[in-house]
């Protein structure tokens, strides 16, 4: 009878210890926030991702085995008879109630030897053990690279794991609790191989990647889009001042490429100029709208936004465009001349596009991206985001085609009615030079590989996909002013 009571008391103490540790795990596993798909922490290849996942799986299995071994040792120590307690009981004449009290007291004194104190789980060796577990580092990394498309998170796999204050806050909001995760009897949660692996791979697939960035000082100097102006060329310029979209005109539409479709672009555009531009714009609606431009320029100018990818903003975007939108610090809309001839007026309502939003999959034949930094505009990268020195701003340079077929304001592929000059700056035979639009956008971005252009999901935010759109809705008199300034060599 006494042995049965002792065994019952021992099991009760063990149950209390396990319950206390599980409670500690729940209390200590608070949800946390961190970077969505920080480009600086992305891996370079899917193979590297798989290798890290396999290592986490092996570490998780090793930790489970250790937990089971420790649990078995605790049970053996709890069940082992105490010779001193047996001798004391044999010589005692107390009642059954007193004997029960003595048994409970003896178990409490033995508890530290068994590895757990029921009422103070923070002092338990098991509570300290996970801090040295080898899987902590990759787990923290996986939280920081969580899927930007989801907004839920899983708790930390161990109650003793904590977030370094330098790690941008806390665990990734993108990770969701694993349905297969469960707490072990020793109080440490067993990491599930599927708890983060799938979400991490999805996030890593979003891009951009470390190799998509380059230090501007490593970019060779070039004369992109600056052919030497010849004797018969036109040297003047005209700048249309339209602001930086302080009014917040944004939408994911593109009435040129996908007319009549909402979210036709699958990425957000910044607009300046015409105030009405959306996926359903027509010549008539554009002509009747207001504008942010001076001198009555009703034209519409738009481009995909740039985002701070270290921000948690827009985390639930289905197209993976995660991060805080960065507004351009300056927008310069400059119309330039032709290196070998004078220019003629653009027809009203002509639509012109530059670059290829799908160049990462289509190839670079139509790509026209240009990334630079203030103070380094003679260095332009066509296929990598630029990392600028402290005090320098990121610059996007977007040159538009300027050789018009003389007849059409649009074409089936939106390209053949207006093409680029050759390398010498001359327009192909059968075309006429019109004022060439150059957009120059400057941004202040966080230090490091921290930003990306909005893109179609499958383009993985590749910098080569940068592009822009324009539709001319200038009054005829203003267009004649533009042409005159350019052909006379003036700067207007």
C-alpha cells in the first residue's frame, strides 16, 4: 500500500513538472515580426535551400531523440526506490495520512535529481537545454525569410529561443503554425520538418537575390542612350514638370497593354500627369481629366513602384509585391532631340512603352532598364540593382523609343509603331524622329540589398524587368513648344 502511494505521488510530481514546462513553452512562444524576404538574406540557389532544410530536419530528429532519452532517465530516477526513505518508513508508527505526507516530502526533495521542479520550470535543465540546440540558428534565419504572401506565423519551436534585438524585431509574419507540431513531455516543442520549409522556399522564390545587386563603383562607365549629336542633330531639351505623385495616384492597371482590365499589370504603378489614368482610360477620358503637370500637359506617365523589401507592408499581396512603397524623391521627365536629325511633333494620344516587364522570362531583346546612383550617372547597370555609397541616391533611367512610323498611335505589340534609333542615334529608314522621353527617378533607399521593383510574380523582381509607359495628351501648342525648344538647341 505504501509503495503504491509512493508511486502515485511520484507520478503526480512528474506530471506537474511536465505540465509546468509545457506552460512555459506556450508562454515563451510569442508571435514576432521580422523582414519579409530580405534580399540580403536570400540564398543563391534552390539547392542551398534544400541543403539547409535537410540539415534542420536532421537537427530536429536529433533533438527529439535527446528529449526522449532525457525523459526516460527522469522516469528511471523517479521510480528508483530510496533506501533511506524505506528505512524511515519501516520504523515509523504514524498514521496512513502522515506516511503519505512523508512520501510527498521525500519526492519533493528528490525532484532536482530527476531533472524537473514542478513549480519552477525556469530552473529545469530541460528548459535550458534547447538554447544550445544546433537547430536554433537556421530556424531564426528561416523566420526572417518567411513567405511574404502570408500574414500568419508559427510560434518559436522552443520556449527558450529568443529573438536578437538586431534581427529587425521578430519572427516572420509569413509563417503559420504547423498542424503537425506538438509539445514533447519535457516541455520543448519538437520542430516539424514541414513547419517552415515550404513557406521559406516560397519566400525565397519571390526574389530578388543577392546576385541581383552590384556596387555602383564596380559598374563600368558608359554612354547609354547618349549618342554623339551630329551636325544635323537636335540638341535642345524640354522638361515637363509633373511632380512625384504626392497625391498617391496608384493602381495595378495598364490601359495600354491590358485595356479594360483591373489588376492587368499584377504590380502597382506610380502615376504623374493625368489624374484619371486607370485600366479603363480612353482618349476621351484622358482629354477630359485634370493633371499634375504644369503648362496644361495632360499626358500620363507611369512606372512600377519601388519597395523597401525589409518592411512588412503589403504582406498579403497575392502577387508577392511585399514591402513599403518608396516614393521617388525626384521625377525628371525630359524630352530630348535626335543625334542625326531634327524632330517632328508627336501625334496626340500616341502610346509608347519602354522596357519589358517580362524580360526575365522573355529574354532581354526589349529590356531597357537602367540603374545608377546620383553622382555616378556615367555608370549605368542594365541588369542589376545598384548599391550606392552613403549619401548617394538610387537612380532609375528609362529611355523611350523615338522613331515613329509616321502613321500609327499604337500597334499590336505596342512597339513597332515607335522604335529605337540605332547605336549612332539615327532613326531607321521609313521612320521620323520625335522628341525622345527620358524618365529619371531618384530614390532614398535603406542601406544594402534592401529594395526591389514591383513585378509579375514569375519575374522574381529581376531588375532587368524595369519598364515605363507614356501616352501623349499635350495640347498642340505645348507640343509645338517642345519641338521648337529641341530643334533650336534650347533648354526649356
